[in-house]
């Protein structure tokens, strides 16, 4: 924990502040990097802005105050759950979520995206749309990637309750989508994962890797967290995706987005059990990345940042720390595994 960002960059290897006061990396050598988890301002269902317009700089409301930042923890805080006690916690949690979404929509422009990619030596980014039943954002992602084919790689996203769902996955694959992303909005999975299995089967048949947001920031076992809040967060629980994998073919390609956040050890167990699964490591610490390398090797770990929710330099500096002296693991995580998975 640090008194200021100046103190943070003095303490933390590979990080510095640039002239605009943004966190960037100081690379130890020439690096090749693909960011497997990026969003743009028009990829969120229900709320979107043209990414070609002039945006605002991100304020990263996802991050805790620097005085509370503990970079040894996934998501760099062990305090996030504390404000969410009792029923009022649900309202606070929702309000905070909206603040984060608004910030991502305002900041997720092409200009900001390429500026931070250049500052952090990232050549390419996988852009992830998040569709709802009523608002499919896949075409927006495909159009952005068509506009910047050397820098952006599009995934598609189809909600299981989309009334026009039939045939969409294969159609988007034919249009150039390299994978499939979904973050099921709160509560929608309360009746179980049945609706998801058929959709995942379509992705499997189209040979598209699937990435889900996995893991929760709120401690489920915390007695202060109210029951409805726990229900709200059920859809992000890592176990849910273990149940899903059990119902799909063993060579179904699945990526645990964020490596389950605090549940990265469980993700490591699933990676051992299911050989076609991967872990995308945005918001993991150097220690947890090292743990994943030691447990499952570096062949199925993917570097991602979740920009503009988080500064790209944070997870990137964690990877550099976790792979000091191991160039093979570093290259695998930063780009080689992504290239192999995406056929690029
Ligand atoms: Zn994300």
C-alpha cells in the first residue's frame, strides 16, 4: 500500500508514470503483446457511444484509492467487499457498477485505446462485446476490427434469450469473429445454466473459443454480505462454469476471463481437468500468475487487461514480474498462446 502513485512507481518494478500522469510500463526488452481482454465504448448492451468520437480520459473507478491498493491480491484490493454490507450494499454495489460502466463508455474510444496500447507496447487487442437479449453488440465489434484490422480482433456476443439467436454464432464467425464473449447480467442465471449449454454447443460447432467473465470481487462467505447480494453475484461464480464444462465436449475451448479473480486456484483445478480450457489473467497479481504457471504451465495462460476498466500497465507489470528469468513463459502468456488460439 502506498501514499501516492509516485510512491507506487518508485516501489514497483516495470511501472512508471508518463507525462500525462498515467501508469505505463517500462519494458525490460522489446516485447510482442496481444491484449486478450479489451472493451470499446460501443460494445456494451444498453449503453453505447461512437468510439470514433472524442472521449474522456478514464478515471478508473474500478481501482481502489492508491492508499488501499494491495498489489499482492488479485484485483489489487482486499477491501472491495467491505462497503457492500447488508441490503443497502446492493444499492451501493449497483451505483458503483453504473459509475464504472459510464466511465468505460466515456473513455473507450479508438484514440484512447491506441494511445494506451502504444504507451504499453501492446500491438493488438481482442475487443469483447457484451450483448443482452435485446441489444446485440457483435456487429459493432466486427465493424471496429474491420476498420483497424492490424490492431483489433473482434469477438461476437449472443445472449441465450435473444429471440433472433438462431444461426447468429455461425454468421458472426463467417463475418470474421474470432471468438465469443458473454457476461450474463445479474440474476439472469438464477434458473440454472440450461439455456447456456445449447448456445455453447453452437460455439463449439462453429469452432469459436468462448470467454466468460468469471469470479466475483465480493466475498461470498462474508457474513456481512446479504443473501440477495450473493444471489446477484451467483452468475460470476467460477463453479458455475465448471458445471457448464461438465456438460460440453472435452475439447470445447473455454477461457476463464480474469482467471476467476480471487478463485484462481479453482480455475487452476479446472484447467487440469479440462485440457482445452485457458485462463485469461486480467486483474491477477504477480503471485497468483506465478501460482498458475507453477500449477498448469504457461501454455494456456493469456494476457488481458480489461481496459478501459483497468489501466493496462497494472496486469502487464504483474506478468513481467511473474516471468522474470523465464522468457518462454513470458512470450507464451503475452502473445504466443493468443496467436495459436486465434489462428493469427
Ligand atoms: Zn471485461
